C-alpha cells in the first residue's frame, strides 16, 4: 500500500494523469450517447470537453519533459564546469597532457577532424553504445556535431534518457577536457540549441553553420541541412508525422537485428534498405544534395558537409564536394578528415562488427514507437 500511496506524493503527476484520463473517458462516452440520441448540442459539448482533456493530458507530458530536460541540461553544465574547474586547479599543465593521451585505447586513430550528426539522443533508436565505441577509437583535434544530437521532438512527447545516453554526453565532455575543439551545429530536432548560437561554453562553440578549412585547400560549409528540406520548413506537421513512421521502421531494425545476431549475422538496417528503394525518397535525396551544393557555392565554399537525411555519401556530382555524415540510428556512420587531407566515411558496424547489441538492448515494439 505504501508504494502505491507514494505515487500520489506532492509534485507527482500520477493524480493529474488519472483525472485527465477519467475526463477523457467520460467525455468520450457522453459524446457517443449524445450522438446516438441525436442531441447535437450535447455531442458538441462532449467533443469540446474531450478535446480539452486530450490537450490537458498531453500538456502533462510536455511539462514533465521540460522539467527533466532542464535538469539534464543543468547536470551537463555542472559536469562540464567541474571538469574545467579541476583542470584549472591543476595549474598551467598543457590541455593535451601525456596522461590523458595514455588513457586512450591503443588502437586509437588520430585524425584532424571528426564529423557526426543525427545521433538522436533521447530516442530508443539511438545506438549510443556504438557511438561511444567510435568516439573512444578516434582522437580528433576538432569534433563537429552536425545537428540532431539530441532529439527534442521526441523528448517533448515522451521522456527517454537511459544511462548510455548520459555516457555519450560524458564522452563529449571528456573530449573537451582534453583541450579539443567541439563545434555544435544546430539541427531541427535540437532546434532549442539555436537559442544559444554565437555562444561558447569552454571548448564548445554553438553555431548555425560553420566554414571548415580543409587540408585539401577547400572551404567546406558545415550545416545540418534542415533549412533546405521543404517538408521541414513549410509542412512541419507532415515532418512530425513522417518522424513517427520513421520511428516505427527503426523499431523493426531492433527486433530484426536481434534475430540476425542469434544467427551470427552482421547488423543490417531494414529502414535504410526500404528508404533507398522508394522512388520518391531517392529523388528527395538527390534534390537535397543538389540544393546543398548550391548553398555551398553561395557561401563561396568548394564543399559542403551536412546530415539530416540519414544517408552517408561523398561525391562531386554537382561540381561541389558533397559529404553527408549519415546517422547513429541506422547506418552508424561518421566522417573523418585525416591529416593528409583525405576525407573518409567510417561505417562503424562494418569496422567493428563484433559490437552487436545484446538482448537487453531490445525494447518492446509498443515502447519503441511510443
């Protein structure tokens, strides 16, 4: 009895959830009765109450998500501040000290720049373990986070933040502690970051877009790319609907790859395979690449590095070096710039095929698409 009563403690949303659910149920029943009896005014009033109840119920989730997001951001800021404070207290020792480098794995690859996007922390499809492994095995002077690192769209409707997602944040904080430069480019799913564009937090710079000077002599426009997606820009409701369908496809990836792992087979993305076989999706990708290449020319750049469409690619088809970093929910890809100026797409599920998620990583289908 005590555990049950504890759910109704001060500040708990359980009682409010229950009240809103009862209101929705009663309004729905009243609407059905009034409509069947031909009482149009009663039906209209019941429908209005039903709409209010649904809105109230949804607002509870939003308030809870906003509260937890605030706590998460505050915790991240505190962790970063403590990390840099500890560094300051150690005197004038160089940021890249030998003991920090010694903590890196023996098979670490040193690169000039690292680009990742579309991590979607806060969703069940995020492959955080693989990303952490990828970050631990690449030592970059500059890390570009090319948008959609945190999925604010999902967190506003349903809070999901396991320990592995905190571990990703900690891995990025550790990179900053080693004196590396981190550039956070805002995306559409983490559009709240745009409120902080132009600010710098320690080694982390928040920007709308950036110009990266490559060793190969090119200037690269680094941008997430959502501003050039007509669906996101002019039909947000359609983008949200498509996002829900996309999460359903990602849920199939989880189950399918759990079964494949039982047979010793490598990771394979059904959602990515299906997307590339739908003619309209293929045409959309081609159009997106062309528009981003034109935007690079407008910035007097010879290349563009972006994300957004979850399709890793690198080519010069439009007279501009086009590079898309891919994502960390389907393909698990990142882009590295080597010290000799060569850019490379790293497909981590192929580079580290043994890093398969175990059965504990599988979530119920209903939960995955909630």
